[in-house]
């Protein structure tokens, strides 16, 4: 890959492309109802995936661009800052404008083809929140409860709903339960990332929910959200299979609690460290700060475990609609 391409991929946080595929598959698995026109189905899948990914890139670029001053002070984000400096701040802004215009054209075409105006509405609201999350003057990430709600909407609700409505206009109650579970799960696994950024955010006066609550309360909230989200998601999937007279497949949902319990064991260690941090003297707190930062920096692995489990189960749900 040319140097400029590598820099752009870094700025655009290309590591999030795989989780985006999970959003598409989940919406597809719940929304598709056989029989499906092959040509139309392929077109809808391709456009949906392209739109979801382009929208994710735009949000990630906005985050990189407008968090620059904060990231300058974070040694772990040194490569991200350098990539932005080398690629050029103004160039990133120009690329974002082009991406927004291109995505608007694609969404409009898909909405017209599917005769689903809700697709355009979902995208407009979603991309607005995605940019406003980091960009001034709103900078929603720094607005207490608004930040977490915005993250759940942008990272879970809107992408999955977009993929879902690309294939159906019907409402499935179990799908809504599953989507609620995914939303709680998404913010639950984001909490350790906010804990990792806690010290820098607090120093910069950025009032994320984690900064407002404090480390130990935020860690406890992450445990509760991840557990509740997993329970809702597993229940919805099980009931959907029972409704389709495939209750024998219900055993597969055990993968969710197994994986989530493993991740929660890591969350618990993080909670114990944050609880100790809140009660120790200054010298010990400095040592604990390093331990908290190092452990919470492993969060991308935990996110991958959880999201891939959800994606695999969604693939199985999709397969059962065509072959069982």
C-alpha cells in the first residue's frame, strides 16, 4: 500500500471495518425473508456495506481530526497523531466532504431503489451524530449522558437498522430486543476504552460519562451493561429460533454467556484496580494508574471477541432462513 494510503487507513481507523461487517450481517440476518431476488439482494448488500463503512470512516476521521490536541498528550496515540500531521489536516477535511457527498448519493440511490425513505433519514441522523460526537461546537462526547447515547446510536442502532431496512419494512419484536441488547453491549465494551482515556480526558476537562462517574463506578457500569446486553441478545436469538421451530439451535446461544463471562473476568480485574485507585495514597495511585491504563488498553481484543461471537451467531441465523 502506498504511503499516503497507509496514513489514510490509520487516520480512518481501518481496524473498525470488521465490526462494521458485523453490523451488516446482524441487520441482514434479521431483515432478510426468503425468497430473495439474487441480483437485488447482492446490490442491497453491497451498497449497504459500502455505505456503513464510508459512514464509519467519516466518523473516525472526525474523531482523529478533532481529538488532535488531546491525542498529542497520549503516547499510545503517537502514530495516529503523526499520521494526521503527515497526511494533512486540511486534506482530511476535504476528503471527509467528498466522502459525505458520495455516501449521500449512494444512500439516495439505495433508498430510491428499495422505496424505503427511512434509509435516507437513518443515514442523515446517524452521520450528523457521528461527526458531532467529536466536532465542535457540539462535541457530544463531552456531554455526560448524551455522549453514551450518541455512541450507542451511531455504533449499534443506526448501522444495524440501516442494514435491516435495506431488506424489509416489517417490525420484529425479537429483533428490537436483540438490538437493545447489542446497544448495551456496545457501550459496555466501550467503557474500558473510556477508562484508558480517563486521565487524559480529565486533564483536558472533557466530561465523558466515565470522568463524571469516576473510575470504579464506570467499571461497575461496564460490567452491568455488558451482562445485561448479553442476556437480552441471547434471549432474543433463542426466542427467534423457537418461533421458527428450530429450538434445537438454542444451545448455540450459550456461546454468548461463555465469551461474555470471559470478558467480564477481565472487566472485574479492571474494576478491582479502579476501586483500589480510588482509595490509595498518591504514590500508590501513580502505580495503579499505569496498571489501569495497561489493562484497559487490551480492550480491542475483548471487543473483537464479543463482536465476532455476535456476528457468527447472526450468520447462523441467516443460514437457517435459507436451508432449514
